[in-house]
C-alpha cells in the first residue's frame, strides 16, 4: 500500500516536471527569434500584420491589474462571508448560504461570461456612459465573483478548525464577539485563509473564457474602461488558426503565464503563510 501511495505522489511530480519541460521547450524558441526585450516589453501585438509585432506587455499588465482588482474586491467579501458562515449564522442558514456558494464553483466559465456579457457589460456601459461596457472593469467584477467559492470554502474550514478555547478566553477577557472573530479567530486561521486566497488568485490568473466574453479582447494597454486582452485570452483567441512564428509566440505567452503563476504562488505562500510558522 505504501508503494501505491509513493507511486501516486511520484506520478504527480512527474506530471509537473513534464509540463514544465514542455513549456520551456515550446516557449523559448519564439523568444529567441523575437528578442526577449521586444517580446516582454513591446507595447504592440499585431501577429497577423504584414510586418508582425509580438509585444505582450499589454497582456502582462492587464492580467496583473485584472487579478489585483478581483482580489481587492473578492477577498474582503469572501472573508466576511466566511466569518458569517462559520461563526455567526444559524446552522440552517449557514448550510443554505454555504450550498449556494459551493454552487458558484460548479458553474461553467462560459456561463459566467454569458451572464456578464448580457447583463454586466450593458450595465457598465450605461452607468459610465461608455460606447461599450466590455472593458477591464467588467472582467474584474466577473473574476471577483468567480474566486469567491475558493476563498469561502477554504476559509470556512480554517475558521471552524480554530480551537473554541481561544475564543472563550478572548470573551472572558472582555472582548466582544466581533473583536474576538477579527483579532483572535482570523489570525489563528490565517494559514488556511491564505491558502484560499492563493487558490482564488490562481483561478483569476488562469481564467480565459469568461474574461474573453466581457473584456473586449483588444490588445490595448490596460485602462479601467478600456477593452483589453489577458494573457490567457490572447492564447485562446488565436491558437485555432495560428501557425509558424505566431504559434510559437503563443506558446511563449503560455510560458510567461506559467512562470508568472508559479512565482506568484511561491511569493504568496512565503508571505501569507510564512508568518504562521514564525509565530509558532
């Protein structure tokens, strides 16, 4: 039985290694032909022009600011929802709301995109008097909703695992329930909450279909009300007909996205979870 578990673990590691090697093998040639500086810092993507240009800086910045906006909106809502479900809500209401949040995780990305395209995009256009509501703001709002299940489900589990003695001691010292939840329970569960945030960020960074439908899918430098294109949507929108250097450049974009997510996850795990080890 131990051998079976070892084999399963090694298979998972092997899959990660194979994906990593393939991404480098497929992604590096185009960077060499285009030039690393022109590829990463170029502001123009015109892959089908007579003289094609392959600058992905707009995609990198759009993915960064889109994910950052979704986290800034989604994390507070997810955290407050987690505190409510785990500490304040009656059992029946907690099961009802928790089930609804879990259902959000099962909704396909294309459904999020369809709802956003038919309801959110026109609303953004009307509210801000824009010719088109397909913009970075719409993508941020959709992503903020999509990351909620990851944050809430993991955070609720972490908060419920906090020993009741911690909260009882805080209440006995005269703290209110709200003070106890935010100054005792959340710090005690911060490692688990951080894991939920990391999962949410990974979901936002890797999303393609929904943001393609609401962001406008135009290779502009990012602006809140600009139609934009993410790293993921750049790959998804052109891979079906790409060939030659254009196809290689799309694999290079995938490599940049892969490294970006790996570095971001490593950084967040170190920053967000490192404190709990130091406290121990």
